[in-house]
């Protein structure tokens, strides 16, 4: 289309320009597609070659390793076993000391041959009682010659404990083959019923609630309130079966006044009160109860090495005194502390006030004595 001057009209020029742009775009797309195709071929070829080279090198390396496999296996196994044996020998004494109540020297135990010889020379069959700490009652089959007293001595419990647990009395007789239930400690067992608490159970069996809490295999629904679950079995250490008269007299020991020097002249009583719990493998001291919450005094002169509640649990507020001669004493569950770490005190000096902090069921003092790291029964050094 042309106008009067013979030149193409504006509309025609616009259409021709649009057509050229469209053809240019098509050509550009074709060129771009061709470029991508060439790039793909180039990358594929190079990557494929690189992959083949990598696999070839890897195959060579694996073949070398495969040929060398097992070359040092024997040497490695022998040295490894030797290292494990040496490590076991080094930690064995440490591990042995961690088991409460177990003072067996692992290096002085009899050899298997001597044990075998002893058992074959005696034609009679004997029962070996394990020294391992027991967490619950076990069944024991009565042997010829056994009496309740002999069985009690075998298991380290009182005669009354066996009688009460098996519904026997002092006049009852036992026969070979009879099965008896043996508690892990002297005392009684109790099946928790609705409304029972550690306090009501302790009162029922004339024991201490702290003793129930301290027995390590008694569990609680709530460790803060010592809540019990209905139906669970609780061990009551030193408990007495209601309406039963113990065969041995039961004595409540009263301590002398705090600060009184005893016969040994080494230690003084740290507090006055009633001994509510004795020394045991799971309870490394004695508990002295006194509702008046008197002051606690140092059992001997020394230096304060702990004064406070460092772990926010357990002994509660405590004081530990190093007496400088291998002996240390610990005073736990204090309500107040009168001394500071690093301070020196004299025998009989007040160091705190009796209380019920930490894992405690009532006002009392937990008192421990160690000699070069070994726990001692405080009653053996206080009397």
C-alpha cells in the first residue's frame, strides 16, 4: 500500500517491522536451542570422561586395599586385646570400691582350681551365698542341718526378720526342702495400701521414716514428698512386726550430751538425741534425731573443708571437717551453718544447727566418719 507520494503507507511499514521482529525472535530462539544442545553435548562428554577416569582410579585403589586386607589384622587384634586387659587391670580396684558393703580384694580371690578342689573334696552339697548386695527378697531352700539362726547368719539378717517374713514363731520348726523368703536387710516388708505414707509405715513398724527413705531400693512416686504407689512392696529396715515381741530385746540408744568426751578421747558426740538409724552398707553414718533441733558441735578439732549445700540435694546443708590425721567427719541436714570453709575449729565448738534440709523426713543429724577415704561406723569411734 502506498500513499499519494508513492511511499509505503504507515500501516504497511508497521506490519513489515512487526514481521521482522517476529522472525528475529524465532531465529534467536532457534540459535539459543542450538547453543544449549551443543553445551549439553560438551558437558556430557567431559563429565563422562571424568567419571570414567575417577572409576578407573578408584578401582585401582580398591584393588590395592583388597590385596592388603588382613595384613595387619593379627597384630592389631593382639595389641588391642593387650590394651583392653591392661585397662581392665587398672580400673578393677576402683570399680570394686564402688560396690557398697563389698570389701573383697579382687587380687586375693581364690583361683578357679582351688574352688573346684574344695567342692570336690567335700561330698556334701553346700549352698554358696552371694556377697552381692540384694535389692529384694529372695527364696532360700532349707538344707539339712539348717536352723533359722544359721540361715539368719548366712544372710546377715536377724532371726526375727526370717520368722516374721515367713509367718513363723520362735517355736516353729523348719524342714529340709522348705522354701523361706529372705529379706535383703533386717526388718520387715510392707505392701502399700491406700493412705499409707513413709511416716505411718514407720510408726506401724516402730522404725524411722528416714530409714525407709534411705534404703536405696525403695522407690517413690515423688522423690520430694516420698509419695508411695498403692500395691508396691516397701522394705522397712529395723522394723518390728506389730503385736510381735522380738526374740532379742530392742534398745533405743540415747547419745550423751553434745561435747561429752568419750572413753577413746578421740571424738566427742556431735549432738544429743536418739539414734534413729544405724550404720549400714547403704547408709554410711548414723542418724541422731532430736525435735529440739540443738546445736551441732565438732567431734574433734580440724579445718572446715565444706560448709554449705553444694549440690542442692542429698545431705542438704552440711559441714565437713578435715581433722588432719586422715580422719574426716560430715554433719548433714543442718538448718543453719555457723562456720565457713577454711576456718579452723576446736573440739566441741558449735558449727551449725540440727535440721531437715536435703533428702530428709524430719529433724535429725546425719553423721559420718571416714579414715583415709574409708567409711567407719561412727559408733565404733564415739564409744
